[in-house]
């Protein structure tokens, strides 16, 4: 995990990979995923999940939308920040 965290803000000088500090919101999301985002975002918007069940649901939703494989029990602040920012981007795009 330390190697991944150190390489994430860098890009390859040979252009084999790019920086991974930005999250791109996928286009054409199904309506049920947008509705799930609208339901869960108010419970995590301050950066702290209301309870463990909400945290688990948010990570599962993020994994589904962005095709990642974060553990639902993770306490990694970087991972949880990515989850919050990803869901926040979708909420801002579709939820208002």
C-alpha cells in the first residue's frame, strides 16, 4: 500500500501511466445508482459516516460505480476520502 500511495501523485516519464489523483465521473449512470447516491450522500457529507452500515453501503456504491475493489471494512483515510469525493461528484452532478 505504501508503494501505491507514493506513486499515485506521480506520472510515468515514459507515459505508461498517468497520475491517479483525479476521479472522473462515469457518464450514463443508471437511474437507480443516481438515486442511491442521492439517498446516501446526506449521511456522509460532513466526511464522517452516520454509522457503520452507511459507511459499508457508501463503499459498495463507490465500488459499483467506479469499478474499484475497496474493502467495505476499510479505515484507510485515503480510500474513504476517494469514496466521499466520488459520491460527492455524482451528487453535485445529478442530485441538485
